[in-house]
């Protein structure tokens, strides 16, 4: 048995190891600080909150981890940290996981957290939640048992490498929470703050959990999360209406000039890509030569400079340099590292395509960067109907598969599997990648996650990614870490590896407001 009471052995590191060059680009300024001061309301604005049921989220996970926690969490370097579990053992065959719970952890209603509560959460996700990040893991679950009040044993039908990382997103909620049998309306968690009052698309007020299991924490009286889509975060930070917020690169550059505001970055990256409609491709985009031509027309360097200035990274990988699963050989062999319009035009001619006679239906979010790709497509001679929608509208439109191209990005994940799974035939929310349907890709990913040895797992993942490259399901343009700005009086705060505002070794439980 391997016993992990601290950071997981390198053999079990998550694929989310920080892209070191990006993470180091904007270090956290060392503002002078004294002893933690109690009280105050932290005004916070990053990702929103799309559901009150922690098990049913569709990607907005930057808020709910204020009030719910998991057995594990992801540390600053992408490694697994024990969280509600004080330790865990993994059997040599990779099929059995034994978690030992911390003593003295209570839910917000005062009830003690037990192993049976954890098992109930695992079984709820397995039996009542369709799709989602944990769907594949739950299919492999053989049993989850509680041999005693502090021990949880998870047995799998076959080895599943990503499990420890994915358990960081299986949030533990009291089975007594309202709506447990259907959709949880008022989650009762163990986090440093309670669910409080939620106004969808407006705000969540999360008051402090005064009986939090980490003695003396939290220091804050409450966290107020701004969930509005139309708020000017830069202006709000300057005015003091927000303390912590994710901002665009341009806004971050301006805010960094202020002595009252610091700018840092998440440790993991956003990856930017152009995807084709793979579920129902329309001519001529069902022709591999046309897809290759479009890839040759993309000036990745110009695109990433627009997105992230000098801190962007150009690659064809779904992870950035420094990540455990980054493959240098594939990166070096990128056929589209530099644009080649002559080759693009030759491929179109070979395919019998006259760009001026073709209108590309391009769907994206209401962001500025897709327009850069639009101009590159027009430079190749295509007509482009660019449809820019809000998040819900974009997801809905992409799910109709009545489009040709999308230019979009995807953010940090606790494990590289959470990126690969969305390209699988039955993967959750696959629309950003055009609904790939590739049985051989699926097989390779399944083989990778069943491989206990991380080096061998990486080799299999690399083969799976080669299929993506060869078939042009998606064309990676590059990576950039998300800027996070915070006001000077925010102490003890540093952005984590993912969007989680709270994890075992850092986050808002340790944050306080000076002055």
C-alpha cells in the first residue's frame, strides 16, 4: 500500500502541474501584513454559480467551494492534497482507495461528518447525476463502503488514475440538505462559509462558518460573490466595490500600475482553440484538406499576443509547458506553429474549394479574441458569419451542430482527464470541441486512465492526442493563465491552481482584510 499523508507521490500527480513560465509571470506582491484581523466582508468576483446543487454544476465552480469541500484538493503545483481526508492509501493495483477522515469536522448544521455521509455523496453522484466530470469514474465504481466512522473505502472495477484528482470535485454535502432526493436547494457543507443567500446572476452572500474545523478560521465575516455578467470589474476594483476579481489582460496591465492593487495569475492555464463541427460537419469542412488549410491560415503567435501579450504560449498541446502531460516532441512537430497562406490556398485548390463562394458559420462567446481568427479566415478569402452569444446562448447554439467553426477557450481543470473526457464520444458538454465521435480516441483515453503508472499513462494520452492532431478535430492556438487582481488590503490570499477559492493549503479561509 502507498500511504500519502501530504502531497501525493509524483507517480500520482495530477496532469494539472502549473505552467511554470506562466505562473511566474506575475508573482504575488508582498504587501506588508501584520497579524490576521477578524471581520469584514470580502467582495469577490470570478466564475459564477449556475446551480445550488454542488453535484450538478456544468462548469461554474469558482463560488461553491466556499461552502462545500471534498476529500482531496488541488495544491498550487497541481498535486493532490488531503483535505477532508487527512490521508489516503492507494493499492498497488490502483483499484482500491482508502481515505481516513479528519476528526472534528462538522457540517454547517452542527452534525459530525462521517464516512457514511461521504459514501452517500458518492452514491448520489453515481446513481442520480447523469453526465458531469465524474461520470466515467462512477461507471467504474464497484463499491463505496464505510467500515468505520472515519474510513471510506472506494473499490473500482479497474485502475483509474485520475480518481484522486477528480475526488477534489466530488463535494461533500450533508444528506439532510434540502432537495437531496432531487435537486439540492440549500446545500449544507463543511466549508469555511455557509451557502447563505443566493440571487442567481446577481450575488451570493456566504456568511462565515463559526464552527469551521480549521481552528481560528475563517477570519472574514462573510464573502459576497458578485455574479453579474455586466459588471466592470476593473472599475469596481479601483473603487473598492470589489476586493478580488478575474480581469482581462488589458485591464490587469492597467490595474498593476496602481499601488493599491496587485495582479497575479491562476497556476493552471486557459487553452485557446479553433474547433470544427465534428458531429455534423457540412461541406466543405468535412474535407481534411480544408481543415488543414484553415489551420495553416491561423497566425498563432499573433492570436496569443492579442490574448495575453508576452505571457501567452503558442503550442498544439492541450496543456502548457511545465505540465506533467505536455509532450515536447508533439509540440516541436507542430505543422501550424507559423502561418502559411500559400500552403493553405494550395490545399483549398486541391480540394476544389473557392473560399469566396463559401460562408463559414462561426459561433463564439461575446469575447474580442474570436474576431482575430475571423479576420484570419477572411484573409484566406472565406466569407464569415460571426455569431457571438452569451455563455448560455453559445452552449445552446453549439449543441445544435448547425455551425462550421468555433473559436473559444477552456479553463483550468483538476486533472488532464477532465480535458480529454470532453472530446470523448459520450463525454460531458462536448460542444466546444464539436462533438467528436471517435471510438479509437475513446479507447485510448480509457486505456490511459486505467494505467496506474503515470509515465505509461502519459504515453497513451499522447497517442490519443495525436488522433486529434491528425484529424483536425480542434486546432490549439495557445495557452494563457488567467489574471486575478486584488486590492492591497486583501491579506493571505493567492490564486490557486484551479478556480477554487478554497483548498487545503490556501484560499479564502486564510484570507483577511487589513485596515
